[in-house]
């Protein structure tokens, strides 16, 4: 017997060859999974925004037309919509600190990685020291750690970024504030080596894409080849 | 953050590493708090010198155990409190048998604990998922406890502003309650739905507050807290009262009278002289062992406990029958009329009918009659899934019909609309079985044989009907597909109470 990571109800997983021979990893129940909305259908090929046609969306065009930001982030892949249920799940996972809920996303994240970014070096978006102390864990780091345990395992995680500046929470800012904030919160971690490598950034949510592009900017300057990202949610 | 045991003069104190002086006499640590041995808690520490922020810290922490993260004070400010023993530290989680025991919610069940790589202690850290909504408590978190004196309450001028009258049953129960409070004993007040349970508490509350007692009224349901709060503020205008529930903003108010959901009592520790548990048999209080423990932890060793309900659990009844729990019964409603007795109506396999998108004929007729004659009606159903289907079917015929369940964001609005009459018939799950009073309402249960409709649920549901003096009679019907023991017991419960009230009256 296993229990749903979110609602605590019993789940009786289907018996399959995998479940017979491998210990089952904790997961979400089918009802909770069903109320999370996977992104399907037409999306913007650059940022995964759901839309009617599969062309690059206006926001991404604006990014690419700016000399400062163009060409930094090749592609972002988001798995879920930010619906009410997801808001609750994230609130409990990230803000209340119920870390194990993250394991519910193990399988989906790994399969996206294997399908689209196989062989890329995972780089989690770091938290500032203050925020890490407050939260006790880093959700992006957790997502990255899943890739290490995938079969076949990804190249080892590079902690290529350091968040030296403690900003206000992104989620407390308006869209304009986020896009026009000039502060570069990240620094390059000199102990890591990313030269000539393909990078996949990991974060929980893509809202305006500012954070990811700022991170990509640093990595590009230190010789990264191609930079993509996997985010759990397209906000 | 790591912690140390340090000898200060004649006492051993537990301090965070950051506060330990270089030349201190360290007896244990620095280590994660859960690995340090427990220290005895000093009692009745009186501060000898004045400490900055004394009153504020006392108000926040008195009678509680809080996480450091819940305090608004830095370790620097807390230092003199820790050194004098006014505040002591203890581990949030402790090893228990082969697992852990949460020191806040007392959960020990294995599935309630999670494990993660903790940035604070840089180790694998175990945390309690059961009470995560109150802030994460892990093997490296500390709980702070207040050992100093209580804040001063102004209880000399406690005033009871209530001039209602009691029925005979209420009078008897009220004086029993006063007795119990003075003797610090236990009692079960078994009062039928609509007996006026809240009023009988008033004189007991006044008495307790006047002699300086700290009182807790707790109930499993937030709705009940929200209903009690304004009523008690009105009748006890000079008392300091705080209401605690999920979104409450009074969490740091050290009031003399606390009205809280049973979940919120988890933060308290040995502070109440009188505890009143309203709707003691309601979900989830009886289903969740940690809540019972939380209430026990919140009261002092010597304290009065008053259990209040219309439908005591078998366990409570057993204690009463074995003479281990005194009991006072109020079999009569406040207005003196008998409880409406439910009738049974067989409707066959209603589930199949609903699957085929039609309602059982007699149930549909009942709904129709009520809507056409403008009689407000509750239709109780066993589950959210059934609720949605039945609401849809009724809405096809009468679009004004609505359904509510526990996850419904508009629950309060819908109940208010129902009260005002703009919703003629409200389909509901057991969420509305208690605490709602709608004058002149009739009640039906669809699928009364379902396991969720226990004796107590059915008695409570029947208790929604006929509560006003003007319309004491009402129709209560259980639509079923086979009589169950629960249904029969519920009917017997109601007729017994009526008979008893006749004999007494």
C-alpha cells in the first residue's frame, strides 16, 4: 500500500512488470494527477506557452529582438499549467516546505529530460543564502537531483551559479518590475566547468522568463554552448 | 543551527551555538537539537531583573510551544530569556520506537514523516507532514516554551450581558457545569439538537473567568468557531477573547478566553483550567488521535473538561455507563416541542437510476413539492460524486437549486442565499449536518443506507429540522435502499429523547 504524496489517500498502483520488480517510488494519486493540467496541444516553441498556433509568441519575439537578451535561452519546456490545484501543491511544497511532495514530479521530469535534453548538463537555479536558510531546501535542486537518478543517469549536476544578491521574492513583484529589474542576482561559480557544454537549467516556474535569461547570460559568458530549461510550470 | 548545553551558575541551559560565549562551560553539543539529551523544564521562573521586550515575548509565548520561526524575535533578544530559564528549548521531533514522534501534534504514524536534505543542519532531516500547515517542524527545529508567570488578566470586572431565560433542562445543565468547573472534574452534556447548548455555558464561563481561570472552547469545525465568536463577544463584553482558526489573525493574542478549532490547540501546552469541547463527536476530532492528544496537552494537569454534543460517540457513552464520566441530559428542545421523527422511504437502487440520469420518483416528488410550496429543503447525499450528479439532475428541472460540499469555495455564500430563500433546495454532503439553523426547513437524506450516514450523522441531520418556535414540526425523510442499523438506531435515539422529554415535562 502506498499513499498519495499530496492528499494522503491510499493509492493502489496498477500491477505491472516494473512495479513487480522495482520498489515503487512515492507518487501522487490518480485523482491529484488528473487535477493537474499537463500542457498539451499548440505551444510557443520557445517558452511552452499554450496558444492557438505553434508559432513563436509575442513575448518571446520581444526577447529575441532585444540585443541584450537575444539568443540566450534556446528553449524552455514546461510541464504543467499553473491552475488552482497546482497553486495549492506549490504552496505546500515550496512555501510550507513539505519537501517530499516534489517526488511526485520525478517521473514526468525525467521523461521530459530523456526525450528532449538527453546528455545536457543539469544546472539548478540556486537560492540566496538567506532564502535557503529560510526554506531549508531548494526546489530546483530537487528537480535536478531526479535527473541524476534517471536511467541512464544525466551528466553530474553543475552548481555553476551562485545567487549572491538577496532580492524580494519574484512572486511578490509585478510583471513590469520583473522584466525591467536590472539587478543580476547570479554570479558564476568558478569551481564549476561548463565550457562548450549543453546546459539544461531547472526551475519550478517560468513566469516572464527573466530569471532564466539572467542565469543563461552568466553561463553563456563563461562558455556554455546551448542553454535550455525545464520548468515544472508555465505561469 | 546547532545547540549546546551550557552550565550557567548552578543551572544547565540549552542555547543556540551563536549565543554561547567563548569561555562557556559546554556540557553537551554543539549538535542538532534532537541528538541532545532532554533537560528538565524549570517551573515558575520569576525574572529578577527587567528584560527588554518582556511583555511582548510573554504575550506571544505564554501557554504555548512555538517554533523559533514563529517567533518575531531574534536569538539576540531571546538570550536573557534563555539564560534565566524563562524560555527553554526542546526538540521538535524526537525518536520514538523505530520512528519519530512530533512534539507538536504527537503523530507517530510512519507515513506522516518525510525526509529531505536540509540546508539548515546540512544533514538528512526528518520532518512531520501531519502538521506541516502550521510551519515545518523537523529534527533540527526547536520548540520554545514559556516557564515564567502568566500575563495579568483584568478579571475583576467580568460582566455577563445576557438576560435570556432557561428551560428546565438547561437550568439543570447550567448548574451542573458550574459545579464541574469549580470541582475541576469531567462532564458530558448530552443535549438534543436545538436545546440551546451555547446558552447553558454562559453562567459557567462567567464563573470560571471571574476566578481568573483561563478557558478554552474548542470544536473540530471552523464554522462553529466563527459562529460562537461574535455571540460570546457580545455576552462577555469585558473579557479578552481570541478566536483561532486557519486564517485567524489573532494567533498571538494571549486572551483569557480562547475559542479555537481543535487543530489550533496543538500550539498550546498546560495552560487551560477549563476546556469545553463543543461537537465532541464531529469529524475529524474523533478520527484523528493527535487532536485528542492536543486538547489534553493544552489543559493543565488539574482542569475541568466539558464535553458537549447531541450525539455522543460509543466510547463516551461507555464511559458514562461505567460511571466514569458524569453526564447530564437535556432531552427537550429549547422551545419545548418534540424532535421531528424521521420516516423511512424505500426507493430501490437509486444509484442505477442516477447513472441513467433520472431521480427516484418519490425523491423527485418530494423535491418538487417543496420547491412549489416554497418550503426550504435540505437534501443530504453520501458523496461529492453523487452530489454533482443529483444537483445536475435537479438543476435541469429547477435551475435555482444548488449543491455544496467541503471543497466548495462559495459554501458560505450559498448557505446565506439558502437562508434568504433565493435557493429553494440545497443539496449537500454531511458538511452541513451540524451548526446550521434555517427556520422551517425540511430535510431528506438520499441513500440513507450509505456507511457515511451513521447513527450520529442521521440524528444531527434530523436535528436541522423544526428548530424555530413558529414551525416546530417538520418532515424528515430517509430515502433508502435497505434499512440499516444506523437508520433504525437514529430513529430510536430520537423517539427515546422525545419520550424522556415528555416524562420530564
